[in-house]
């Protein structure tokens, strides 16, 4: 078990700012990240203070990583799968487990969503975003997980001992996980066209017009973002964003959130401010713990 005082999930503007301020306040965090998210894909950044000429998002993202390295802040390229709370935080990634006293969620928010016109109709009535939260309601029922990466496989593994049958639906994409890890889990790569059932979800229509019967569909597209993690921890979600206090704290002690995952302006300036505040507050929390 890798034990840390403070872990920051994400290396975009919010995560890097949180790490810089935490380090300056006396505690060096561990930064876990998978990629640069939306920032890395931005062609030009023109509306940020101190940049007279446009800079690509990729360059800005890489500058942030170099800044952490210059201060000897450890960074690890890891994909987050889930986080558990029990007198601290147990962080599960695809390669290792970490334990930390304080945690800052700054992995952004997903831009990719399930394009299914019936999505809103069945949310809460067959469509879920959290296997560990809602899997209990589908005991001995047939369920599916939508996704094609390690996050989807992780969610399917959570459901495997509960459901009578679990299928990963890749929606036309190539699976991006070891097929040898499937166990009893099945896989279907056909694209999804529509959903139906009354009063709850009962079937999906696939690209060949065949009907795929199921009781529950768990959406696990791409990688787990901060909102996915927050749902699993039971935090309040408002308009698909993490609800935070003015100091970036959440309902759980020692857990903070910053950046796009908290809603509002999806801008670098806002992410940098919240990251700086989260890093400072997380250190203050840890110092209070030391005095107890």
C-alpha cells in the first residue's frame, strides 16, 4: 500500500495549482493523472492573464507538468478507477492502491456523453452511473455496462457477483482492456440505437435491429472523472457537478474539489483559483489533524 498525506487527482490547471500551493504551504502532494483532458485538446488559449500571444492547450498543460517537476512534486501517470472513504481515502488505480489522509478531486468533467434520446427518461429507472451505489437493486438481474475502457471493466467487476448476467456494451468501439480479465462477463460490440420499456428500461435496440434485454444499464464511458468518483462516495451532485463549499470542501472531511468538476465557468482562470484554494485548505486540514 502506497501511503501519502495528500493526493491530488488531476494535472490540469486546477490540479497543478493545488499541488503548487500545497507544496508552498509545507506539504508535498502526490499528483495522479491520466492525461491533460480538455485543456490538452484546446488549439489556442488567448484569454488568460500574462500571455500576449496565443498558446496551445497542449503546451500550457506540459508547462504545468514541468512546473511541478521543478519543485520536485511527484507525479504518477495512473488511471483512477474508484475511491473509498474509511478514516482516510483508499484510491484504486489500474496498477496500484494508495492511501491518503486528504484528497483533492481535479480530474475535470466529461465532454463525452451517451447520445441516446431516451437517456433522461430512464435515468433512475434503469440507467445508472454508479455500480457500487446502485448494484444492490439489480441482484440476480441481467445488466449491462456501457463503455470500452478499464473503467467499464471495473464497473462490470463490481456488478459481477450481484447480477445474474453482466455484459459490457462497447457501442461499436474496440475494447480497450484485456479480454482475459472478463471472467464470466460477456461483451457485445454492436452500436446502440435506442432504448425502450415501461415503466423502466427493459431493452436496447442495437445496430442490426436486434433487441438486447436488460434490467439496468450502467454508464461508464471513457475514464472515471471527478463527478463519477464523487457519486460513489455519496457526495451531493448538482447539475452533474460536485457541490462544494466556498472553501472548495465537500461533505466528507479532507476531501476537496476544484476546476471544471465543480461547475460554473469552465475556464482556466476559475480552475487555477479553485485549485490554489483547495491546495491551501487541504494543507490547513492536515495541520489541524496533526494537532489532535
